[in-house]
C-alpha cells in the first residue's frame, strides 16, 4: 500500500485548496480523502480478508460524504465542479 508523501499532499492542496498551506479547505480535504480511498481500495482488491482496513475505509468514505454534504449546502457550484474534477458519482 503506497502512502501519501509530503509532496503529493502539498500538490493536492495546491490544486484544490489554492495554496499548500491551506490544509483546512473543504475541497482540499475531500480531494485528499479521495486519494486515500482509492489507495485503500486497491489494497483491498488484493487483500480481501483485511477487515480492519475495510473498517477504516468505511470511516473515510463516511467522512468524505459528510464533507461533500457540507460543501453542497454551502457552495453548490463548487460542489458540482469538485465532483466533476474528482470523477465522483453524484
């Protein structure tokens, strides 16, 4: 399982949050969670019986869902642009 490096995290926040120091932006947090979810999903495809990782994946998905709900209520146009950019189904 590949972990996110500092350079990868800063590039995610630069692309979605504006600056690498803007780690509190909702868009950047959603993008970071999406990256972590895709890494864990690929790990679980190889290791089907890793149930503790599956539990962590479900927690991350729930956290991302709550952030997406918050963003959709606060900024609908930004929400639509973000899910289009990340390729999420909604």
